[in-house]
């Protein structure tokens, strides 16, 4: 059962990363408001493909909750009814969560696919939560953490609703991103804790402590990065695509984000060299350095080439993979310390 639990947790992890990738594509294409309501999309379980579906139709059967666009505003059907030849607003009420009322089929379907992947990602989490019941006797924390993950996913879905209702408020987007990373961390723990064999690695207190600092630094960079990206999106809407000087208008967090990248590189190079010098055996640190190299490369491309298509989602996805690998190495280090303590006391 433990092996099947671990395999299912791995599937869940892949699905969560697919959600992160889909979310990055949503940001890249500006599709965040492609579905202006939640959990449906313009009141439909399967969204419309043409603007005509969102325009008033005479002698048409409408279901409660269906959305139409009237004079650049959303109207929601208050009950099931059949329309007459003229629009009667008594059957409709304004959508009050926000005033965004634009239909773009590409944006709508990109956002819909993002939500669909998010919903599907909950299935393996539910499955390994049920499996964890059979592991309760030996691994009580598996069930507790699995249940936490289920509630975390529900909370994440609710956060998605608040992001849409707020018309993509920057701080809510950041919270949404951080919550996804929390879910990734819990699933990574479940994957590691359900292993049957462990590698022969060495524990080094200084390495572990600096690694924790490096991981927190990556988290700070991700938070700052989402805020910088939101700032760029707003300026592009106001002035046109980079018809403004980023060096002049950029906020303080942009300069902090750029400067901290140097610290991220230095700290992780130190960790890489120490791991190699002391032969600690954390081979995944090569992946950490690869991710950092790609992060620097995509960061340079974004700054000097005005955020070319796909550079921003690549930058974000690589950062989430980076922090996942760092957290996993922390788990390896913690387990090595535990095994060392166990051996020394026996």
C-alpha cells in the first residue's frame, strides 16, 4: 500500500506543477479574466466559443445563473425562464463582484483549461488520502497531512475565486502562488517519507542551515517576481507594450528582486561547492544549479528584450521547480540527521 500511496502522490505532484504551468500560461496570455465568474464560466460548465452566445436572444430558454453581456456589463439570470421578444431586465441582475465584461474566446478557454487541470489535480490527492487510512497504524502523519492537503486544495480553489472577483488583485495572486507552493511542499514530504530505502548521505549542520536560508530566499524571490510581473502588466495596459522606461518607473521591489538574484547565486554556489568538497552525497544539487542558471538566463532575456513570449512563464515555472528541489534536499538532510542520531544512541 505504501508503494501505491507514493506513486499516487507523485502523480498528484505532477498535476500540481501542471496547474502552476497552466497558471503561468494564463498570466502570459493575459487570460486571467477569461472567465469572469467562478466556478462556472459565463454561467456555463463548458464555456462559450462565440460572442453570440453571450448576447440576448429572444424566445430563448435561459437557466438560472447564465450570464449575458448587456451594454458592456454582465447580467446574470435570476431564475429559469423563456425570454420574450424584448430584453426584460426584471429577469436579470447585474454581476457585482467586478465590472469586467469582455469576451475573448482564446482567453476564456485558456482560463477554463487552467481551472479544469486544477480540478483534475484534486483526484489523485483524494485517492492518496483514502489510501492513507490503511496506513494509519504505522504512519499516522500520512493521513493527517493528506487531509490537510485536501483542505489546502479547497482553500486554493476559494483563493482562485477571490482572484477573479478582485479582477486580479496583485496581493491575491501572490497568496494564490504561495499556497500552491505549500501544497507542493506537503506532497514532496509525503513522497519522501513513504520511501522504503534511503541514499547513503552525510549530514552537515552548516550545509543544512544555509540550505534552509537559500530556500527561503527563493520563496522571497518568487513573491517579489509575481509582484514585479503584475507591475509590468499594469504599465503595459496604461502606456502600451513597453512604451515606458522600466528603469525609471520600476518600483523598489524590482530592484530588490534583481539584486537578490546575485545573493541567490552566491549562496547556492557555496552550497554546491561544500556538498562536493565534503562529499555529502546530495546529487540533486546539480539540478539546483541548472535551475538557477536558467533563472538567470530567462531573467536577463526578460529585462533586455522586453519580456518576449513564453519567457515569463518559463521563469516562474523554473523557480517553482527550484524551490521544490531545495525543499526535497532539506528533507534528505533532515532524515540523514535523524538516522545519524539514531545510530549514535544505539
